[in-house]
C-alpha cells in the first residue's frame, strides 16, 4: 500500500503546511506548474517524487521532468500530465491516447479547480488536485491525499489550506 500526496500549480510556493502533509505520505506526485525548482528539490529531499512540467515551467524544469509521466503504482496504471482536460472534455493532445490505452488513474493540473470524476466510458478515475500555490484566482489552496492498495484507489481526502 502507498500513501500518495497529489499536488499541482505550486507556482514556486512551498510552505510548512504543505511539508507537514508531505511527511505523512509515502510518495508525492506533482501535476505541473512547479515554478522554481526549489519546490521539487524540497519535496524530493523528503519523499520520492513523480512530477511533470507545466506551461509556466522553465526550460530547466522541462529538462528535469517530462510532459507526460505514465507508470504503475502497485497494480494501478497512472498517467500524469499538466494540461489534460477532464471526462467529456479531454485536451486534443491526449484524447486519442486516452481512448486507445486508458490508464486506471488520469491526473492533471492547470485549471486550479479541484475535480475528481469517474469516466465511465473509459473506465478511469480523473483527478485534478486544484492549486496549492498562492498565484491564481483560487480562494482556497487544495491538495489530494489517497492510498493505492493493489488495484484499489481508496481513502481519498481533500486537503484545504486557507489562502
């Protein structure tokens, strides 16, 4: 079993509240718009990190992290990308690959809008953790915490941090 902390859109921000939750996780996943690589360096110093770059990220971040990160966690296939859309409105860049080879868990960021949806047609779970950074229109900073146990994705929690 793995305890996952999922975050996105830090936009160069990291603080003690985020780090408190990082320390409780087995792995941290970042869905892009990292900003300053100090953020991912700090996360990686504490826990194993999987990340992708986002549209605001520098060439340095793009050299360090992929646009798409597909992997297995336990027995769950995962795909993380920054701009992915959501069920019924997937980004054209990923739509065909989602339809021909859907993961069990599809994660993206970008919108700053927390969203967890089941795509019944593709039989996948879509997650967007919202934004945990301080840059953007969101009123509450959010992250997701969940567990992957074999084939199960369970104990999903929304973490809200006042702005």
